[in-house]
C-alpha cells in the first residue's frame, strides 16, 4: 500500500505543477494583452479614417469605371532610323 500512496502523491504533485504552469501562462497572457492593447480611437481620428476610406473608394471607383486615354508617342519620334554615332 505504501507504493500506491507514493504514486498517488506523485500524481497529485504533477497535477498541481501542471495547473500552476497553466496559471502562470494565463497570467502572462493577460498581462501582455493588457499592456499591448492600443488606445481607443477618438472621434477625430475615426472621422479622419472614414474620410480617407471614402476618398480611396471614390478613387478606386473612378479608376475602374472611367476609360482613360493612353498617351502615345507621335509618329515622327517613332522613326526607324538607326542611332547616330
């Protein structure tokens, strides 16, 4: 019976050690989350971001839906003469 009690005690010690390790890791995760969380956006910053997003979407819509002419060179600059030496 002494051997069985020893096994139970060592199992209990391992269980407590594992639970303690999880508790320590959980506390570290909570601390990192608490200290690395960015400050909340103010009303001014939220308005700036909304305005920038609206401008970006308007520019994308303009680029997608409006045909632009592609500039090309004049025919005189496209002559087939070899470069002079």
